[in-house]
């Protein structure tokens, strides 16, 4: 239970840092991209998308505390769908 709370708090803090514009180096792939590649993305939209995703994911972790098969299945299903949506939006909506 303590681990889930700590991970949820970490995701929440990371999401807030990214939304504030101070955590661009936390965005996987963006921090190692060349300047040409970075220029292809609208960083404000990318920050909003990924920061919002992390903030939404944080409270969802509490579904894991209810150790039933249904709760774990719901968490995994919702998280999978959200990840797919975020990847699609990051490669379409967040590009210039």
C-alpha cells in the first residue's frame, strides 16, 4: 500500500513539473532528440498531453489497492487504452 501511494505521489509530482514547463527532460525521447526533431513538435501541447496523462494515472493506481481480479483488470484495461490514445495524440495532435 505504501509503495502504491509513493508511486502515485511521484507520478503526480512529475505531471505537475511537466505541466509547469520545467520537466521537458522527463519526456522520453524528447530530451535526446536533435534540434531538428524537437522543432517538429509543439512542446506546449506535448507538455499538456503527457503532464495530464501522468496526473490522471496517479489516482488510478489506487484501483490496485483493491486486489480483486476485476479492479486489476479495469486498471490494466484503462491504462492500456489511455497509453494508446496518448501515443497517437503525441504523434498527431502535438506535432506542428
